[in-house]
C-alpha cells in the first residue's frame, strides 16, 4: 500500500506555480490597436468635423422645408378666409 501513495512536497507545487507567473498585469503591452497617438486623434477630429458639417446641412434643409410649409399654410389660411367672406356675402 505504501508504494501506491505518492507524497508531493509542498515546495515543488509552489515552485511550479511560480514558474508560470507573469510580470504583466494588463496584457495590453505592445498592443497597437489601443495606442493613443496623433494619427487617431486627427482622424477623430476630421470625423467630428465632417459630422458637424453634415448635421449643419441637414438643419439648413429642414429650415428651408419649414419655411415652405409656413408659406403654404399662410396661403391656405388666406384661401379659407376668402371662402368664409364669400359664404357670408351669399347669406
């Protein structure tokens, strides 16, 4: 029975676990995708500038459409008033 029991000293287990220990805590050392540099900042700035100009164009187009709708509404109100006046004269 003694030959089947294997006794592993505690020191050898800790030695093995220390052998695979890594000094790096983040794992992102040397990662190029997460690098913060001037190029990525410039690219982001250009993208933001394009988005702002695109939004400004959309807002301008919406204001023009709103002005056209206001004009059409004013014309319809004039026509409605004219119809009301003509209906009152006929009575």
